[in-house]
């Protein structure tokens, strides 16, 4: 059975790229453009991995990671944080929120798939 990945990314091109690459590698993928829907979708889809953009409209990816890690149903699902904002201290804040791994945008396919495989 294919491993399931929830992709939370508000940028249409990035979301499509991530989903297309993951599907081409045999993963079952659920795209989510709205951070406000992300945790509900995670509970329904029950992914093996959540790929979480940090800069989302309406809600921060950091907040969503913290909420997921506090949720008994979602707590054990690894989170790969992906962000364009890779300043000093950002990776530490993202990991402190509960992310299991972190990639800075722009993301290259090789490192992206390496990070995904390490978490699933």
C-alpha cells in the first residue's frame, strides 16, 4: 500500500510540483491549499507524512505544527517543514515547534525526496 502524504502549500505551482513529484515516486498524495483546513484533512486522510509550508495565509505553519504535535491523533505523524524564509534562527524555531525536518525554498527535487524518504 502506498505511503500517504498531505501537502499543505498555498502556492499553486509549488503544491502541484510537490504532488506531481511525490505521485511519480508512488506516494498517495492529498493536496491542501488552505492552512485552516490542514489539520481536519490530516485527520481524514491519516497521512504517513505532512509536508507543511510555513508561510500560509490566515494561519502560520508553525502554529499548525504545534497544534498537530499536541493532538493525540496527529502527534506521531512526522512533519517536513518547507519555507522560503530561511533566516537566522528560523530552523531552530521550526524544529522547536515540532517539525521533524526542514527544507528552505527553492527546493531541489533530490534533497526534497531524500528528506521525504527519511521521514516515511
